[in-house]
């Protein structure tokens, strides 16, 4: 258990845990979080006054607290937190950054439980299945733990066994989370423009898929086939005779973690080559296969003694649909031309932006990013910096980055960090440049150069637009006549005057209340009703305080405008 966790950490790991206790734990976290979010906007909660730096520090502290609490609450929330780290359109960048650090390091369960699960799943006892089986796990995670074993045929394998009681825990947690999602969906502030029930359904689907080890085995086989022509990539083989939905047996492929730099140096591995291999392998997954590893952190990447890159853990994979390539090409052309309208339209086609009635603010945000952040040469760009800029723009905007998109961006950022750790001069964008140029200059088929195709497509589009212009004008006039088009005019000066007049009227009402209670207090005091007079006086004083704040706000507003 990590130092600093609370006493209730890993309470879920007990064999007999109460669903009522679980309900209290989860709702205690939710209510505490709501209080923290309510307090965040209150100026009085900041000693010495509120500043942007203090608010940023509080957001960071809240994000760390959320991450640690998710670890305390166990597997469901660890995975939900990892999924939430892909929703930069909903959560601030500090939350996204901290949740993306979630590492499910949890206590191992007993060897006796491992024996029971293997016997239940494979129908035989461990000595009948394996020549040897190490009781101490190589690693323990929230969903399961890994043991090294040797088959009777002499082949070394690793056996991943699912944590006992996991499905029951998921059922309890997801039922509680459904109530929480429904509450937030109906909340007047946090439910506006958010599909919390849709997010809940997505979380359910991904969680149930990830604990199906048969699916993980199929992913590993597909991934290995995609790299069979590359001798610098190794993928463990699945032993299907020893695999079920709760137990998976994989080829034992030992290696040195990519983050263990001294060990790599001692083994004589070319660190610069490994950095480039990581980037090339991922670009191959995305652009050639459309099937990629969604969680390539250093724990899932290793280096073999002969300098090959080893991939582990295929529970979380992503796929890119065939039509996304064309959408990416349109986005790249728009970025290259700094055409904000075209980038926005291509992102809508890709499903990265949810179209709304007024797309003006989105177009301005995208155009601002193109004008200010895309002025460096392609090879000098930083993936992490681009991701951060995108997430800043996306937060509280109609951007709805699909999980696939954010998984890709996070994987790029992770690989860039791994590459720089291996080689300080490594630049991910420099490795990606040939792939990007190929994507922008080569068509997906043999019909020729896509740049010429793009020019011809634009010419056809311009001619079509010109021919259709009279009809569009006629349709617009018809809509105006029918009242289908509404014009909304906003006058800041008029709004200011109306707001001021409303505040003045409110101030007059406060003054009348103060006068009435002051007179009442005086009459009561004269007639020796001291307590009643005191109550009336306190009410008059309270309303006076509100009136003074209103007058102060009016004064500040006048100075502001």
C-alpha cells in the first residue's frame, strides 16, 4: 500500500464487504467533492483574497485528492478515473493530468485464492496443469495478478488470474454509479450540456470488456499478427488451452523496462534506437493497422536482450475506423492552410466536435490556435504542448473528443516522454514527419497524388457552391418570411442600464425593509419587549449589510464600464 493512503484504503479488497458500507464510502466521496466544487468559487474561502494562482493551486490539490480517493475506492474507480482522463471536454486540465497518472498498484491476493480460481476455470489443479508455479506474483493490479509458471512441455509462461469477487464488486459499484450519473444528469448546473448517462454506459461497456480475458487474448493475437514482419517488435503468444474469461496464459518474454535506463546501458542496448522504435511502432499501429495499444506506459513496454521492443497487457486497445483516415487528411490540409472553418468542419465529420447553434466561438478558438500555436515547423512541435492546447480549448466548449482520439494523444505524449528519457535529443514529431507527409501526399489507393485530387475536389466544390447560391438565397428569404430564422441583437449598454435599474429597485426594497424593521424595533423597545426588539434590530442590520454590498457592487460596476 502506498504511503499516505487513508486507513480505509483497499477496504474493498476484503472477502466480505458490505454493499451498504460501499454505498456510504462512494456517496461520501461524491458529497465531499460537491462541497469542494461549491467552495472553489467562494472568495471568502481564499485567505488573503482570491487570485488565479490560488485557484490553480486548489484545482491541483483537488485533482490529487480525487486520484488518491479513486485508488482507495478500488478497481472500478481506478478504471473509471482512467476513462475520465480522456474527457478533457468535461474536466479541467489539472484533473485530466492527475487521472492519467492512475497506476493500479494494489495488494496481492492469496495463493490459496489463486489455486481455487484456476481449478474452477480450467477444471484441474495447478500440479496437473503446470510443471511448476511460483506462488509469489510477479505483479499485482486492480483487476488481477500475474504468476510465472512452467508447462509440462517445458515452456515458460505467465498466468494472469482475475481478482476474486471482482464481478460482484463491479455490480455493486456500477449500480451506485448509475444513481450518481442520474443525479448529475438532472442537476441544473452540472447536467446542462452533459450526457452523464451516456458516459456511464460507455464506462460499463469498457469495464466489462476489460475483465474478459478471452477478449484480451484475441487482442494479443491480432497485435502479434500485425507485427509479424518486424523482428524489432515482440508480442507474447497466447496459450489458449490454459485461457478462460478469468485466467489467461501468455508466453514468458522477459525484458528490461524502458524506464530502467542504467540497466539498458549495462545490457548494451542502443537507447536512441529504442526511442525511435517506440514511435515507429505506434505510428505503424495507427496508420497501417488501425488497431493500437491504448495504454503504452513504461510498465507495458520492455526491451529484450537483443534490442527488440516488447509489448505487454492487451486489455485496453483502440481501433480507428476506415473513414477516419480521410477525415484526418482533411484536418491536416486545414491546419496546413490555417483554415479554421475547414478544420472545424473536418472535426465535426470526425465526431470530435458536437455541432451547436452558434459555432462562432469554436471557430474563433480553433483559428486562434492555428494562428498562435502552429507557427513552428512541424518537426519542432511538441505532442504534449499540442495536447495541452487542445484540452484547454476543449474544456467547457462543444468539443467532444472521442475516447479513441484522446487515447491516441495521451499515448503520443507518453511515448514522447519515454523517448526523451531514452534519448534527450529525441523528437517524436521528427519521427512522425515522414508518416504525416505520406498521409498528406499519397492517396489511399493507386489513383494518384491526393494533393491533385484535393485541388480538383476543391474546384468541383467551388463550382457547385456557385451554381447553388441563387437557390440558397431563395431558401433563406423564404425562411425569413415564415419566421423560421430569428435574429438576436445584443446591446451591452442597454443591458447595463437595465441591470443597474434592477439593482436600484432592489436597493429601494431593501431600504423599505430596513426602515420597517427599525421602526418596529424602536416601538418594541419602548414597550419593553427587549428580545423581540433585538430580533427586529438584527434583521434590520442583516438587510443593511446586504444593501451595503449591493451599493458597493453598483459602484464597482460603474467604474468598470
